[in-house]
C-alpha cells in the first residue's frame, strides 16, 4: 500500500515535473545564451503579405502562381513537422488572417500538435494582428480593431501561450509614433522593423542606435514607451545564407566523400558577417532574420542547412567567440533586456521613408484615393454595426457571423499593401469586394437591430432598412421617385450631434418632420452637372433634398419625408416648377466684386476676377485670414533619368519643384444661396471641380473636390494637389497627425535626429496626413481635416497642400509590377471625390475645434431609409438614445463590441493630448454605473488595449534608459471602485470587458 502510494507520488511528481520543464512558453522557453560569446539569434520566419500581387486567398492556397509562386498553406504544412520532430527548432508566425484560414482546416490531431508546440515556445506568435498593418494610411481605430481581432483569435485558441510578446513590422514603409504608442499599450515588450531612411540608418549604425527606447507619447509617458529595434539587414538573411527553395545560395556541403566541400568557407563568411553586424550594436546579442517573403514552403531546406550552420559555427565557438542558436524576436528582446545596457531614446517618428536619394516612399500616402476613402468610411460603419449589435441585444449566432465578415475584411484591408494602395489592381478590387460583402452582412445586422429597437412591442416591426452607398453622387433608389420615405440617422458618438442629410429626389416640395412631429426646414438643390458627369448612367435624380438633422448620443432619430401632394405629378423637367425652388442658383456676375458666403461662424470671400478663395474670416475672433486655395499638379518623373526612378504606387518623384496651376486666369464659378447651405461651385478644368459649402450652425467650411479621370493622352504622369496659400508666418513649420491621433511637428528640409540631405525637394517633405494638417502663427491657425489618408506638406511658408489623386504610367521598381493607373468605373480612369473640412481660429482655440470635428468626421452619423408606413410615429420609436447621459466633451466612446454571452468590450478614450487645450486636456472621470440605458454593468474587468490580457496581469519588461527614471512600466493597476468610476488621463485609452444585465 505504502509502496504504491510512493510510486504513485513519484509518477505524479514526474508528470508534474515533465509538464514544468516542457510546458513553458514565453521567455522561459528561450534557449540559453552564453555570456562570454557573441550570441547570434537565428529567427526562422516567413513574411506573408495579406494580399499584394495576388489576393489573400490566392496567397493562402498558392493559386495564381504564374504571378508569384507563393502558398501559405504549404508553409505551415511544412514547418509544423520540422518543429514537431526537433525541440531545438523555432519558428514565428505573424499574420492571423492566414493562420486562421489554415487552422480551421486542420484535424484535431494536428491542432493538438500545434498547441503543444505553442505551449513549449517552439512555435511562437509574433505581432499577432489580423495583418501586419500599414502605418501611414491606417486610422488608429482600425489598427486597434485589426489587432484585437487577431489577438482574440490567439487567446481563444491558445490562451496565454498564444500571446505575442513582440511587435513585428518588418515590411511597412515607414513607422509612425502613434503605432509605437499603441503597441506599448497592447503590452508588447519590443517592436522590430526593417525599413528606415537610408541616411538615418547609416547614422544609427555608426552611433550604435539601431536599438533604443521609443518614447512614443508625451501624454502617456511610460505607458507608451517601447523598446524598438531596426533590423540590420531588412528582414532577409545574410548574403549567401538564404536556404529557401526561392534562393540560389549554396547549401552546406559537408560530406568529405563528395566533391565541393564548402563548410570552412561558409563558416568564415558567416563569422565575418556577424562580426560586422555586431560592431554596430551594443550588446553581445544580434538577430538574424532567416527567411523572407513567402519562404518555408519547403521548410526542410532551411532547417537542414541552419542545423549545419549551428553545428559548424558552434564547433569553433571557443576560438571564434560566436555562438549560434535558434531563437525568436521575444527571446532576442529578452536577452537584450538582460544585457545590462542603458538605452538611448527617440521621440520623433520614422516618416518619410527613403531607401535612396531619389526614392521617397511618399506617393503611397495618396495612392488609390477611392480605396482609402472606402476603408475609412467602412471603419465608420463597422463601429455602427458593432454598437447596434450590443445595444439591440439580439446577438444571435447570425449576428456574430454578420459582423465577423466585416471585421475580417477590415482586418485584411489594413495590410501594408492594401489601404496603402501598393497592390495590383485585381487585388485592390478583391479588397473592395470583401469590404462590400462585409458591409452587406453588417447591414442585415444593423437593420435587424434598428427594427428591434424601433418596435414598441416587438410584434409590429418597421420595414427593413435600406442603405445608400452613392449619396455622394446623388444616387439612392430609396429616396428617388419615392413619394414618402423615412430617414433614420444613427449617431455612433457618445454625444448628440447635429448635421445635415442630403438625398437625391425627383420632386420639388417635401415636408420633413422630426422625431417629435415638428416640421423641419428644407432646401432643394439641383444635382450639379459635375455630379451627373461622375454618376454617368448609374442614376437620374435631378434634385437633392437637404435638411438639418440631429441625433442623440449613441442613438437615432427618424425623420419622415413626404412629397407635397399638389406637386406629386408635376414633372421636375417642367421649367416653370423651377420658380418654386428655394435655392438661388446664380452664375457669377462678370464684375470684379468679391463674392461672399457667410454663416454664424465664418465668412468666405472669393475673388471677383479669379473665382478663387480670397479670405476666411473667423467671426468669433473677428480675425481675417487672407488665403487663396486652388488645385495644382506635379508632373511625375517617368524614370527616364539617371536614377531610373519613376513615380509609382510607392514612390513620389515629381519632375519639378513648383507645382503647375490647373487653370488659366480664372475658374468658372456658381453660387447657390439658401438658408441652410450656401455653395460656391468651382470648375477648374473639365476634370477638376470643387464645391465649397457653409452650413447653418456649423463651425467649419466644407470643401468637396472631384478629380478625374486624370488625362493621360499627353503621356504625362500627374499628381494632383490642393493647396492653401496664406501669409501666416510659419517659419518652415507645419503639423500633421499620426493615424488620426497624435500631432507631430514637421519642419521643411529637416529631420530631428540626422542631417537631412535635400535630394528631393518636394517628395522628401511629404508626410502622411491621416486626419488633419495645420499651419499657424501666433495669431491664427488654418486646420484642414480630410476624409481619407493623403500625403501632405508645406512647401512654402504660409502654405499647406494635400495630394488628392495621382495617375502615372510606369512601375516604380519595388515589386508591384504595375503602373498606378486605376481604370475607374468606366475604364477611362478613376474619378475620386472627397472632402476637406476647414477651420480658421486662433491657435489656442483650434485644438478643441479640430478634435471635436475630427471625431465627427470619422464617426459620422449613419443614414438608413425605409418606405413610409402609415402612423409611423404611433407604431415605432422615432428617437432613441442608449446613454442615460452624454459623455464629457473630451471623452470618446472608442469601442462598444459584443464578445460573448453577456459580455462586451468597451473602450473609453481621452481625446486630448496633455497641454493641448486649457480645459479639455484635464483628466476626466466617467462613471460606468448607470451609463447605458439597455443594460446595467455588473462587472468591469480592465484589459490592455489589445484586449488580450487583464490589466492586472500586465508586466512589461523594464528598460534602463540614459537619464531615465527607474519607475517600473505598466504596474500601476488599480481596480475600479463600486460605482465603476473610470478616470482618464490625457490621451489615455482604457479598455474593459464589461459584464451586463439586461432589464
Ligand atoms: C484568454 O483566454 C482564456 C482561456 O480561454 C480566458 O479564460 C481569458 O479570459 C482570456 N483572456 C482575455 C483577456 O480575454
Ligand atoms: Zn509585405
């Protein structure tokens, strides 16, 4: 009996011990290194683009191989057995869009094997978002969502061992400060990337500053501090050591019975390489990226040769002092962390990226403007969809998959060859198609949710909601030729909002009533010639009905629209009906008098001779900004020059320094005067036009541009900009945002950390403008917000420009193999239409204006329609708010998303930087208790920004920095009190898993 007990204990102990020794992931699973040697960390990896030359599914399957041989499924198929058969080996995997596709096809047995590998740290997930996102043209809301999607899949599938420790952006074309700040808040310990400016890199190599600590936010301090490493050799292996089937380097030939023994030669070459590399780094550890694009389809080739590399190099380690090991980016990071070095710091960003004096990767900031606009708009709708899913409480199985399609499509669209515009045309079409399908599915969810909230008894349901995707070109079958319909305006913000609805109609008099049954003022506008041109044969509405709407916080308002019965049968083409039109449509008088449009906040004057904007007056401060605004173009270099570098999908390389104007002497101009909106319609050329609008009660002016098809018959590539010229004393300085959030100071022909060499006067001064750009002096600030990511700059003092569209005819030699020559709807070239939102105010007032407006632009009200039902207001709720009170003006409801059962994800964001505004930048407290109308929060668990770790468990590595404080990072967790008061510091985002009870 005793014997058995002892024996059993022994067995149990053994099992326990075995589990203890093997089941360690994270830093404990790293291979040991040697303190007295140079440790060379071999990191076997594959870089799998989530679409580029082929679509994401073609890459997964290995289809369409005539374009590029690449098949991700085979990579995973081939790597796993290598890892399974040898505990020494390591591999990292990055893109969840692919891993997820592979995982769902595996047998239970294979899944078990993979789990073991993950639990033992042999297969390690790195980065772990749905894709490796672009950093220039992505919005922070979409970055956080796509990371959350991938990290949730990892946690759901592998638990804690699936949590990536390190961020890995080896390919994106420049690196943003906001991205680093976000990664830090997602509890990553390190961040590695491959691309930085060639001069910057030279200096960093010389100064041993390829690795240091990025202080990525003034407001967040240590919370946004992140160790980063710029990789020595991009993300490829050392020359001569690429052992993939794609490579031609000689394998290790080590059999003395055979010819061509090359071990000594190879070892010598390797030692030289690693010693060169090590001379530029601070510690006795270096990292080698052993892999590249879509490599490891036949993993055996790589591993067999790396095994030999390790064997033969380590055989000489006592003499060479070099020790090689299989490793991962986290193991490397951990080794650096323990190396006892004080690290230097960085505060600026890594934009723009140039790899050669005439190769600035600043064209992609604007490439494919329509996709960029579509992605931004879809982010808006995805938030609406996720919110309504939570608010309606429907959450059927269907709902989960209905929003999942769009989450995944958006995840794929953030990839560094997707929203960036650097993919082939057929792949761009594929991204758009995925978004469109995702939107369709989410529309079902939104429609069901709205119906359920609108219905008073859950029996009488309103008609299915309809959505119009072409309102910007006046196409909408739900309103055109309808005598009556409803318009529901859903507001995804946590504050009520006022805006305007503009829908195409065919009649001239409508009665519109608000949710309380009160008649609202309306204005009828003509559909412009320009809109008809863009729309082509896709629609035929002749007029637009325009009226003000307001919607409560996180809720909706329904407006009822009915055509005036007397006029129903009066054809709109009858010119006599025009006389009843309220809007005055006047061609510009041929006189030199200025034209002025004006509302409560601002007045815009237009030059009587040129038809261009002449000044903007801020009526509050009574300050006048003389400003002209117009469109210009740069002639793209064709590459027919000594550097053979044309403008293309990635590269911006204009032939000249001064942009050419796009009009001669004057632009055609029309004025539309009305009570609700006043418009100046300008025609610059047959393919460039603009409408400038002032709305009643709105603080900004709207500039809607329409550009395209860009003419091509002259064979000249063209990059079209919109430019504002003022006399502001800007002293070479302008300001651009990072991913829609932080503001960075830019100085023309200057870099913060190295001597800038002005080889490309224009392209080298271009920066990503994700949401806003501004210039200012002590008196006034001109802020321009955009509706999609664009490139922008200030090429002269007092001037500000945004590139809105580009078309050229040469590949720029960075792999895409196509010219950026988008065909558009009718095959003759893409027409793009977009908006800029312009604010003029004293600098100290500008931050609160552009933060407020920025939020309204990217989280705009979403409009849906239904046919009219009699007694609508009696049958249905015409107004709804899911909040019992609005959130304070500086707090943004960033995420409200269903997780599972009675659990949702909630993110609250303080949307002001420290010191940005005297009032708004103060810390603020929001109580979650009693906040939401449809449910009560019973528990709120704080998680990190990626929602894959509880905040109480966050323990990031602490890095010693020169002149740094010794405070530990991320250890200041405090549980919420009983009333669930959430305090937000400037720019802080706090994420919660909330458990709810519905009443
Ligand atoms: C991660 O997954 C585990 C296991 O399924 C779960 O218990 C945990 O709540 C998840 N963590 C987070 C932060 O969602
Ligand atoms: Zn890539």
